[in-house]
C-alpha cells in the first residue's frame, strides 16, 4: 500500500475584489488574469474571490446601464457557461488553485442556484452550492437552495466552502469539519457593514467552535450600474482557534476595510491537529457532547 503524503502548509490569498465595469467576458477574464498574476507573485497557491464577483458583468451583458434586476440576472445566467470557461482558463494560466467566487446558474430542473467552483491548476472543477438564501436572493432573484455541504480533497488536505450566508449557520460548517475539513473558505458579498459583520463574526465563531481556519473574501466598492452589486463593504480575513500558538483574538490575517487588495496567510493543517490534541480547550471534540432535551421553564422556589 503506498504511503500517504501528509498535508502540507498552504499560502492562501483572499481578494478584496474591486467591483468595476468590464465590457464583456473577455475583459473580465483579463481582469482576473491581472489579479491572479499578482497573487502568484505573492507566493499564493490557492486564491479566493468573493461571492457574485462576476456579476459586475451583468449590465454590460444585458446591454443596459443600469440594468434592471431581472435583466442583469438573466444575462448572467445565459452567459454562465462562458464565464465558467473564463474562470477555468484563468486558473490554468496562473497555475493556481482557484475559488473564483460564485455565479448564478440554471439547473436542468429549471431552478436557479448560487454556485461556487473550486478549480485546479489544470482546469478540473467541482462545485459547492449555497444552501441558505438571503432575502434578496429568494424574494427578488428567485434563487433556490442548492446541494448539501461538500468537501474537497486538495494537496493541503480536505477543505470546505460555505458561501456567505451559509457561514452564519453552524451546522453547515460543522458538517464540512466532521467530513475532515481543516479550512473553510467563505466567499461573501455584502452591501452594508451590518451584513459584513454578520459574516465576519460568524466566520470567527466557526473557527473557534470547530478549531479550524476560516477565510472570508468580500466584494468592495460602489457600482451604480449594477442592481445586485451597487454597494459593497468589507475586508478579507483569516480566523483560527483562540488558543495556544494562535493570536489572542484569533485573527490570523486581515485587510483594510473597503480597499482593493490581496490578503495573504500562511496556514498549516498540522497546527489544527496540534490544537485539537493539546489545546487549553477541546471545542472540536466536545461539540457532539453538547446535546440537551428541549428546555422547559425552571421552577422558582
């Protein structure tokens, strides 16, 4: 039986993605190439873009500026195959593992889903669907819940993707961690600091309670021509366990608010194994032990 190569450290790059106005898919692919070239120069091995980053194409593809919500959405869905090929090409040209954000895709059953690819440097890809929809997605875009949480085998071990709102629900991330994920990536798109902070603090909580790494990557900037991406707030960050060998606040790396930039972090699955084995607390181990019957009112004496 061949020896199993242990997972190795990872140089992770998370993009605070500036929403701009590319004229078409080719121009968007060129933008992707420029940013990934910069990430590669910074030593990145895996690069992460935000949820719905490619939706900045919507108004140009619809031929309207600004485009109405339905026009923008339908143009993106129609162009999804071409956009996906542009994403694969960018991964191949850069030689990076790539989470290029997410894109709205129509399934054979007619349902619209928000889907994030993970693409290898050779262009192979697998998907994680978003499972919990925000009000905008369900009420105005008609996006449906997608497939259950998945995990992905990579050279650095098993990782998960929880798209934006999904990170606010502990069971989504926990399912990935229980399937072996030591790192969970959260591509996100939020138009207020309220929304961003919900994702930010949820990601930090998921890292604490699972003793794992969680990385977030947001859209940033103003885009009056886009119905979906008109305002974008946030910063990229990587969170880890709050325990021995980690920062006291659990923040491994963090960017500047609303600024277009890469945020890099060197993370090692061996550190996760160590803290789960030797930490001051055992959140990851003790999670299954937290099972209670339905509470009932306590009696006052």
